[in-house]
């Protein structure tokens, strides 16, 4: 009987492993199929983008060429008028010089006509060479930094959508609340139950990252290994004592508190968009774009995003907090 039961258990384990293999193959097949579909979509999207850029380049270069031709045409027209006026003046000057050198008896002949032509010659007023309409075209083409701004915005958007730079976050023990044990990339509540405040929500134990950011796009991921009540995001220094977790106070953060997930927005505290219980949170900071976003890293879904934030050129630090016995681990 023992041999039979042992064989039965082994066969049962074999079936389980075969099911696991089949599941892994099915899941990998679905993922590869999805990636192939995404590859084709990306190729099509970039081809469309290339076509758009080529068309825009062609249009802008054609506009530059048109303006150059118009400048050259206006210049030639103006120079032609000036040359004509100069020729008329030189002709009259020569006539006057010839009269001036003639003997007195010849000078008196037709001198009245020569003087009359000289007096009737009006003072030449330099006409406008390039009309204001042409100058506006030139300004729109040369002094307009729209394309440069569009390129920067597009680059920031790509960096935001596909962040490449994972920040190496190490916790700063000097910034940690007394209730926390902090070591490298790990933090936990270390006080006893008697040390818990009566209203924990008003007494968040927190710690900041060592390295701050003043530009660029960065992301880091945090695993909640134990416990339920936590907060995380970015913050300006200094953060001391009891803090109000709002952008107005220099903290952009989300939390889990008593089973509820929310973002800290003064007066609203909107709930997070969940597709399941997140255990690994990705925090993304786009400093130049004024955005802080939070993702469920395992499901690749957006939980919440702060946009149009004003960081005022100040250094932002990764922010981590807990209200109770909670263990947080920053992924390396």
C-alpha cells in the first residue's frame, strides 16, 4: 500500500508538472504572439511617423526656399530702382559740371533749362525694401521655436512612455523616522504595538532616498513584502515631523490605508485605478515634464498620475512611508 500510494503521489506530481509545462508554453505563446503583434504595430507607427516628418521637412524646406526667392526678388527690384536713380543723378551731375566749365558766353545758353532740371529733381526717399508681410514670413520661419519645442516634448513623451533609466535608490537612514528600521534598500516598522499612535494616519513614519533628481525621467520599483498600510512617491526636502502628504506641501504620493488605495490630492484624494491587489509598485518621475506616475509593475497598469506639477527647480527625493508594521523592499 505504501508503494502504491507513493507511486500514486509521484504520478500526481508528474501530472501537475506537465500541466505547469503546458501552462508555461501557452502563456509564453500568448506573450510572443502579443509581442509580434506589437512589433508590427510599432513598425507601422514609425513608418507613419517617418512619412509625417518627411512631409513636414519637405514643406518647411519649400517655405524657406520660397522666402529666399522672394528676398532675392525684392532685393533686385530695389537695387534696380536705386541704380536708375543713381544713373539719373550722375547724368545731371555731368551736365552741371560741363556747364560749369563752359565759357561765360556759352554758359548763358540754355542755363535756365539746366537749372530748372536740377531744381525739379526731388530729394530721393529710400523706399521700403522688404514689406512687412515678408518680414512676418521670415519671423515665423526663423524666430519660431515651435519645432524645437515639439521635438523636446516628443522626446520627453517617449522617455516617459518607455523609461530606460532605472534609478538606483538607496534609503537615507538620516532622514528616517524613529519608528523605522532602515538598511540599504529595505525598511520596516520596528516599534512595538504599544508605540503605535492612536491615529496612525496622522503620523506617517517615512524615509527618503539618498539621491535626489533635478531633471530627466527615472523610475524605481517597490515591493510590499509584509503589512498593509504604506505610502510612496517623491518629496522635496526637508520632510520633518508630522507631514501632510499633498503636492502643496511638496509631496506627490499614493497610499494604501485600511484596504483603500488613493492618491493624495488636497480636497479630493481620488482612488487609484486597480485591476488587482498590487504588490510591486513602479514609481515614475518625469521631472522636466512635471509628472509623477504610479504603476502596478506586475500587471503593467497605471494606478495614478500627477500631471502639470510644478517642482520649482527643487531637488526631488524618493519618498517611502508606513503607518504600521509594514516591510518595503526597493528592487535593485
